[in-house]
C-alpha cells in the first residue's frame, strides 16, 4: 500500500517564479498608474452618461436624422386687374452626396440618368464620384423628370423641391417685372425692387431615414415655410401691349436703335404702361445682352430739347412776366446772344408767346429766358423733379443732370430754356407734364396699386390759369401749323410737345445722331393720360420728334383711350392727319447754338 505524500509548506514569496524582483518604488508607481487609469475610466463613463451625453446623441442622430429644406413660395406679381405677371412653378432639384455613391456605379444607371437630365454621361459620373460632400447635379428640373431620376434608385442621389419663376407676359412686360436668379432672388425690375415683400422663408422638415435613404418617421421639431406676399401693380397689361406694339412699329418705320414709352394716369399718378425696345424674354435668358436689359425709361438720360420749352414758358406766365399774346421778335431766324448764334429752322418774324411754343422757336425761348432769373428757373426745374432720382422702387433709376444755378452763365440759362445743357430721363419728363394735365398740381407717381383707393395729394407748381393757358399752347403744337400734326387722334383733343435733339458725343454734338421725342396729354378737355415716347437714333429722313415719336403717341392714345372707357370729346372729322409728315414738315428743334 502506497503512502500518501504529505504536502510541503511553501510560502508565496518563497517561489522563485512568483517572487517579485521589482523594486518598491516601481511597484508603487504601477499601482498609482493603474489607479489613475481606473479613475479616468470612471470619470469618462460618468461624462458620457451625464453632461456629455447630448454630443454623442447628436452624433448618433446625424447617422439617421435628416433636415429637408422646404422652400417658401415667392409671391405673385399681378397687374391692376389681377392678371398674373409673375408666378412660381413647382420644380425639383437633383443633388448628390458623392461619398454615398458607390465607386462601381453601373454604366447603365449613369446612361439612364444622363439621358433624363440631358447631361453628358462622363460629366455626370465626374459629379457623382468626387471628393465633395455635396454637389448639385441639376437645378429646376420638372417634377416628372425628378420622379424618374428618383426611381433609378442610385445610392447617394437625392431630389428636393424648389420653384422656378414664370412670366406669362414674356418680353412685353419684362422691364417692369424683371426676373429672379436660380436661387429665386430678384435681379431686375419689381422682382428686385420689392424683394423684401415677395421673398418667402424656407421651412425645415426633420425626418428619420433608414440606411438606404427612405423616410421612416417625421420628427416634431419641424418648422413650416412662409410664403411671400403677392403684389399688385398699377400696370394695365392691355395698355402695356398697345405701347409695346407701337414701339415695334416705330422702330420698323424709323430704323432707330431703340425706343421707349410710358403712360401715366394724370389724375391718380398711377403708371399704366412702361416699355422699352429692345427687350428680352425673362423666361429664356440664355442670350441676354446689356442692350436688352436696360430699362431705358429710367436709366437713359438725354437733353430733352424742345420738350422743356413749355416749362420755361409756364414759369414766365406764372410770374406775370408775359401773357400768351405778348409779341416776341424772332427776326430772320438767326440771333446772336452772348457771342453765340441761336437759330430757328425758318424766319418766323414776330410771334406771340403762344406762337413761340407752336413753332418751337429757340430764339423766342432765349428772349423769354432773359425775363427770368437763374434761381427762378432752377426752382421750377427742381419742383418738377429734374435733377432728382425718382422714388418709385425701380433699381437703377437715375437723377439726370441739373447744375446749381449759381454756376450758370447767361448763354447756359438761355440754352436750358429750350432744353440743352440739362439732362433727364423719359420718366422724369412724363411726370413733369402731369402739372399741365392736372391744373398745375404734380401728384405722387406710383407703380404699386394700393389695397383701397387713395386720393393722391400733390404739390402745386403753377396756377390753374397758367396750366389752362399752357394746354391751349400744347394743343396748337398738334394742330395744323404745329410740329406734331401726326400726334392727332380722331375724336379726341390732344396737346403735347415735340423734341428733337442732337446727341452729345466725345467732341461735342454729333449731327448725325438724334433723339426724337414727344410728350402729350389726352384728352385736353378733361385730361386723363400723359403719354411720353422717345426714339433713339432714328434715320435721318425720320429724325424729327413729330415724325419718329408723334405717330407712336397717336397709336397708343387712339387705342388706350377707348379701352379705358374715356369718351371722345370731339366729333370725328374727315381728313385728320395720321400718317408721317412729309419732308417739308417744319422741324421742331435745332441744336443749342452755332
């Protein structure tokens, strides 16, 4: 029988394997490090579970939460009767996160998307497989195309909602309405001028998506979009189209470089039409040029020439320096004043003050200017808005040029009396003529129609009697013997003033380039409309204001007056002149002095 072995008494420290050979200070250091690491882990665990928990939750949410931007709808622009001039159509944007697009994306999917989006396949693949975190594939595609692209199921390719601006009136109202860019921000016209009202505010929809991009839950902290406000203009699209067609006809007839027109309701100050040629189609701006883009009614300034004569004459009448029957000797058609020779087109001899306006005599206006002080003329020009920027909400409107009266020489005062040495826009001139139509009162001009009718309070510039006397003089300009017989309108009494001015060049006046204009009032018995037309660089054979601009005025007035329910105030007489004048028709202006 084998004996049971008795175990030996061996202490732990006595084992040569287990016996520690570490020095005492090293042992303590290891224990301290282990203890500190443990404490650090405890603190870290506490931070993650407590104060720092929000950060890690947010990081996790980024993996499955998404914010979808919901754009607000831009407000509509309408004409005075509610006809839509600008509206927003729903469109789709195709965008991608290249990091989510597989590197081995099939050529078949690329070719299908390329065909749908009309993007070359090579260019599309470069967009989809790149280093950017986000890339627009294509903006403003139709909802149908957006659905078809989404149906392809390409990982990392998404679609979202946006809007595209549409302009039903196209090029007819382009310079009034303007346009927006791809970001739906106003760039020109009322789209830019009223951006703060029209623009909406985007909302955000927060959702949870699964790993393949499907929305599986809406979260509660979404914010709805805010739509922009609609605005209603004073514009009448019917009158706008009439003016547009009249300018087209004027360009065809005169071969001019450009033309512009504005129609104002003299009683309310509301702009009924405002158009320029050349123009553009805001729905298709692929080949837009600066010449097309310019809103010439506001941005182009020119020396008005004889259009300004009625204001100098009105000032002299208002100050009782003369009467309509005061005789003024214009001599043989040449007059030396302050060393300069002032000329008329023909020898008119002695004319009445009213005859000076009818015959558009530069010599007569020079002599009228000697009855006035420079300060008085400057005050008159300032009161009618010259030298001041129109406050109508149109971007780019200019103030023109009116120098301080203290710097005027006598010859400069004389030339300003008949429209040279001073510049203005066509809009400024049209607005100024409302004082003759409105019994001497200038009312505020507006392009935004108020929600409720407002009686416009104007500023009196001249006496009622003076305005009445000036209307009679303006009527003589259109009547037989005047310079604008082509502005006559069957059934309506018309008054106005022509202006033909040489265009200034780098070395003085260019005698081969003209600005031909006409500003008229209709009907004179109860003035309602002020219509201003200007034609830039008409051909030499059609360069007078009565030839180039008069017929356009008549075309606008003859259609707009009955359209607006304004009854004829004259019997229709046979033989009313509506055609362009012949070459021997008296011209209405001459250059300032020779």
